[in-house]
């Protein structure tokens, strides 16, 4: 186990803040290659990889220990991942749009403004049009101003109350997430021995650094073969972007055109085949059962749509009613509502002995175990008080008692399940299918939430619990695994808490500076702006035209309960069972449209290697797939740097969109 030294933690915090500040400037202002995105973002690994090499080179040349040991390097990578997530799509990208849209669009003829106004607390929003308008349109002459001039003219005093209020809410939510992750940390890391595919490559680098074998690792012939594949592909394709006369290697195949719009195979009408070397690498490093389940259930879901069509259940999208889900368009996709709840209960069942011991110990046990950042008993009470604080927050600002109690609990249930799916499955990209409110409205109607509950839930879930592409909670799960190798875990906890608070402040400041300098309207925020307006519009429509429980959503949610219940039972009882339940949860996520082929190829290679060569061949061949990940990330970083000078963005990784 390694010691986390104070200077190393300070350095990691600074790197995290740098990523937090740089993300919006690069993506929204310069419109360069996204530095973040997903749960294995580009910039943090690119910088971390260089840092590993520089550290190893200095240690080798001076015949001394590395300036940063392997665990400290992992912490630096983690803090950069957290920073870049909070700095953009994890929080800042939509935050100011959320808290200013009702004021800025008040005179735009939007009917939802008048509908929602009586239910939206004034203290949540910046209500001064003189402050909001230049945020959207920029200061007069703002493009010519320096950053410091913009900073001096920003009306900070006007923003103080609103930002302090939301900053408190965000930190309560973040610390509650941290407590929940830590509460289940030892169970997942130590008891269940969950595989963390997204951590495998950073951990390989960390182990090589600590063992003094970095040169041996980087010169491994299998690794170099793996790196060479994406380097070759992206060199040719990147040059083709700049010089169209150079032919490309197609990495996307639109296969949907080969399937009919109607009939048994109608679910495949929009089928797309994405070949992403890094994602194939993650799939190979995942457990074979999980990799198989992801692509199998994606195909199963598409085929299920065709079966419904043939059976006469050609249910139109209008049958869904009004929903907030990023990908919830067809009633059959509502199976994810029931399956998510059952899988959460399964998580509790697997953790029952661990949670019983934690409840029994109360606050008496202050011992920190592997997989825990602080004592689990502290996390228990932190999670309870944090959730209660959010309930009080919701009730204070107008939600009914029932909705104020149910919605925060539901938010954290979904995030806990999502974190398990992402970290155990090794999903570098993931989007929710259904929003938390979709399940409540679909099963119980809008009466349960009430007008105020609809309005407030729409804002809160959009801000913190809907866009999970760079959600904090899965990163905290990875942090729980990383801290397993650290001696002084409480120091890590303190540093992480400081990072979260500073990143929230940095994200607020960065977006305000960008907004007042260029105007939010001129930034690359079109998709997110439309998403925010759509959320408000849907909330207004639900208030104007309340809905009763949706029989289609209820029916398919119940079907999801039955399917997931069966999967969980078979998975738990039969060692030979080939399907993992998390595959079904991800089946209708937009992310699987990109990932399913990669997981098929990764699973197939994993199966063939282990079947014909055993573990000895696997240890060698796995370095090829590690190389695919490293090579893809290096080329992504190189082309990102090139784009700053050429103005042409070559997308090494496909984007999910809003």
C-alpha cells in the first residue's frame, strides 16, 4: 500500500481544477475536441499517461523513487476526471441555463413561462433581466475584453445569493453520493470483487511505475501492436478530414438501411455499427458474461420491438404521453423502470450482511477497511442525513410531502444502479433511458407530484440527476477502488471533499466569465439549450393537462420487473447462467447503439483467447487490447491539439449528443 503525500494531493487538486476550468473554454468557446465526455474522458488520461512516462523517466535517470507513486498518479487521474465532469456536462453546461431560462425567455412567447411561474421559487433564479440578458448576449464589446476585464464587470454581488443557495444544495447532493458509494464500497470492492474495466489501464500503468517496469511495459510487443492499430486508423482518417482527397477507413456503418421499417425485423431499422478500438479494449477487459450480456440484450431489445409489431402491438410514440427521459420514446423501453427497481433491491440483497453489520455498529466502529474512504458507519449516517436534508429542501420550496420524500430517494436509487452498471460493465459512455420522474408519473400520474412537484422535479433532475454522461457518482465508485491501495484514506477523503467544493466554485466562475464575454447564445450550447427548454415545456404541459397513470408504461414496467426478477434469480442461483442482469438495464440506452458492436467483438476475442489458449495466452493478448485503449486516447489527444491550430475537429470518439 502506498502513502498519499500532502504535496501530491495538492497537485492532484490543482490538476482537477485546471480540467474544470479548461473544459468549458475548450468545448463551448473554442469548439474544439471535447476534453471530457463519458466516464473515461480524453484529456485526463492523455495528461495522466504523459505524467506516468515523465515520472518514470525522471526516476530511472536519477535512480530514485518516482516523484509521484502509482496510487498518487491514480488519484491525480481521478481528480482530473471529476474536475472535467463538474466543469462541463456533469454540472456547469446546463446549470446557468436552468436557473435563468424562465427570466430570459419570459418575453419570448413561451407558454410554459406563465404556467410555471407560480410554482418556481424566486430564490432559485436570477430575477434581474439586466443581469441575465448580458449573460446570454455578452457584454457590449465583450469579445475584445480581456478575461480580467470581464471578471471586473461581472455583477458578482447579484449572483451571490443564488449561487450560495444552489452551491449548498449541490454539495449536500455530492456528499450524500460520496457517503452512499462508501457505504457500499467494501461490499463491491472486497466482498463481491467487482471488476472495474475502466480502471484496468490506469492500474496497469500504476503497477508498472511502482515496480520500476515502465520501460518493459511500454515496449511490450503485444501492447505496441495494439497501439499501432488506432494510430494507423486515426492517422489516415484524421488526414482525410484535413485533406479530403485522402480516402478514409469507415468506422461507422449504417446497417439500418438493410432492414425493413415494418415487420419482425423493424427494430433494426436504425441499426448502426461503430468500430471504436478503445471501446473494444474495454469490452475485452470486462468479464465475459457482462460483455456478452450487453450486446445480447441490445439485439434482444431490437428483436422484441419486431415481435410486438408482428403480434399487433404497434404502439405509437404518443402512447408514452409526456416524458423527460433522454431516450424513452417507445412503451417497450419502459421495462427499464421496473428492471432498475428490481436490480436496486438485488444490490441491497447482496449487501445485506455488510449493511447489517454497519447498522449494528452505528457510530461506534471507526475502523476504515479496504474499499472504504471513511468508516462505513459514518457513511450510513451521512447518507441518511444528506437524504433528509434534500427532502427538507424540496419540501421547503413547495413540493408536497410525498413527492419531497420519494423523489430524492429515487434520484439516489437510480444513480446507485447507474454507477454499478458503468463501473462493473466498463461502459465509457452511458445515458439514462427514463428520467426518475417518468416512472413516478407513468405509474401514479401527475397528481402524486402536484403542479409544484412537477415544476421543481423537472429543474432538480435536469440539473443533477438526468445527464449521467459525466455523473460524479461512478467516479466516486472508482475512487473507492483506487483508495484501496492507500494507507491514509481519510486524507484522501478530505482532499476529495475540498476538490468537490472548489470545482463547483470554479465551474460557476468559468461559465459566468464565458457567458458575459461571448454570450451563452454564441457558445456551443445549442443542444443543451434546446434540452433545457424542452424540459420546461414538458413540465408546463403536464401542469396544464394533468395525466393519470399510463397503462402502457405500467404494463411494460411490470414486464421489466418480471424479466429482471427472472434474470436476477437465475444469475444468483445457477453458476452456469450466461446472462448478467446489468445487460438488460442498458439495453435501451442510447449508448448501446454505439457500444454494442464493440462489446460483441471484445467478447468474441475474449472467448476465443480463453477457449483456445487459456489464461497464459490471455495475459499476453490482453496487452493488445490495452494498447487499443492507449492508442485511441493518444490519437484523440494529438488530434485535439492539432484542432486548436487547424480549426478542424476530427472526432476520434463518437458523441452521444444531448
